């Protein structure tokens, strides 16, 4: 019996070692592919040039021109540790990886606001592991060269809000006929939820789904202690 246990322990140790080596090799493989993807994108157009293209848009909206409530709503639902991490939220990545394993597919990426900005500026939206690896290199460059406020304003000015609107100014004007600073709390929450899936959550596409997404945004703000449940209820009543 002792011999059997000894063999089992040896087999378990061997399997763990093989698994570790496999993960290590996969990490190196996708790391190299990711770096090459990042390098290709930067060679085609440097990061600074891409940033200036966004800033030179006629309707570019500065961070100071955004509603504080809208800023809080975006950070709460998209990246609650945005101000504290360095572009990669390891807690969110671990949670997303666990969900992906349970789903048996690449469903979630634990993407931060900085990662989403990198994707919008440099890469395609395909859920490929090499793209996620490329984002790590892009995020490192972005976080080292720009402040959190600059990153946030670049993100909301480059994001797809559905309905053919790109950037918060176009979305605020297109959906509500207002400048971003004039949005009501409910309008801010509604728009905060759209970039996650513009084709589904844009108000002109499906107002019912957009409203449900807005509820999710409010729920996240309550969980993160930005507003109370009572305040969330009052905001929901602003819905047309």
C-alpha cells in the first residue's frame, strides 16, 4: 500500500511539473507573439501620434469638462481599481480567468480602462490571447507616459457608444442633445453602460436593454459605496 501511495505522489508531482512547464512555455510563446503584435502596431504609428489624433478631434472633451458623476459611474462599472493599479488589475484578471475556465471558453478578459484604451487605439477587438499579451506591453507604455486623468479622457473620447457615435461628446449630443457636462445623473449612468457592448446597449438600438445595463451600473455604484440604494432609486426615477 505504501508503494502505491509513493507512486501516486510521484505521478502527482510529475503532473504538476509538466503543467507548470506547459504554462511557462505557453506564456513565453504568447508573450513573444504579443510583443511582436505591439511592436508592429507602434512601428505603423507611434503611440504619441495616436494620442494626438484623438486629442485633435473637433469634439474632444477634456477630463475637466466631464461630469464627476459620469466619471464615477464609468470607473465603478468598468474598472473600480483604476486609480490604484498600474494598468493591469490582477484581481480582475484572476476572477475572469476562473470564469473562463468554468465556461470552457475565452469569455472575459478582466480588462481595465487602460487595456480598453490600448485595444481601441492599437489593436483589433478579436479575443485572441496574443492580443491580450500585446495589451500588457501597450498598457505599460501608456501608464508610464500619461496620467490617470489623461488615460480616462482618451478612453471616453475614443470609445464606441453605438448609433454611429464615437466619443462621449458625440454620444451626449446624439442621444440627448447636450454637452457631456450637462448630462443628468441618469443620462450619465446610461452612457456609462454603453461601451461594454455598444451594439446591444445603445439607447437607439434597444432602450429596454440600455435601461437594464444602467441598472447594473447603479448597482455597481451602490456596491462600491459611491451612492446609496436610496439615491440609486431616485436616479432610476429620472428615466424617461
